[in-house]
């Protein structure tokens, strides 16, 4: 015979069993959780809160892209949206994709706007820092 049988040698380090074998899988799951699962759960929670806060007078966008004003909240599942003059449609609350604007509440005791921020949006410290680092407007 020209071929000699090959015998497997005994592994020097054992089999690498235990937690070491599952460490890459655990690491992948942790990365997926922080990059995919957690942000999606937060987005769903924010959308659910937005749907629960819909009131009469809100300007909304439906799932089909129709923009209208909420004229009546029928119940927990439906709202009536006016999409043109005297044209009203009933829409399921879950199919509203965004609230564009909310009307100002009619409070008589509302304080006037601060004179230091007349019409200027407030900037957070982080936004100003990142804007400065990546070429934002200089003050």
C-alpha cells in the first residue's frame, strides 16, 4: 500500500468548550441589541405616545401620505381628518404616520416669550459642539 493511515492527534488544549464557544454568539447578540433592537423599541414607544396624544386641530400625515387636520376624535381607534374644505375621512389612529403641527392651547395666563430667544431655536450644548467640529455656523 502506498497510503499510510493518518491518525488524529490529541488536541493539546482540550476542546475549547464551555463559555468560550458561545462568546462570539453572545457578542453578536449584544451588538444587535444595541444597534437594532433597542432603537426600534424606542421608536415604537415614541410613535405609540404620539398616537395617544392626537387631539382635535392637529395637522397629521396618514400612512398613505394624505395631509389633513383632525376635526374629531371618534374613539381610541378612529379619528376624522378633514383633507379639504368639507371633505372629511375617517382614519384609523394606527395609520397616522406623523403629527406635523399642534395648535397652541388657549390659555389666558400664558407668559410672553422670553425676550432673549426671539424666534431663535434653542441649541443644545452637544449640537453646538458637533456643529463646531463638523463645520457648523460660527458665532
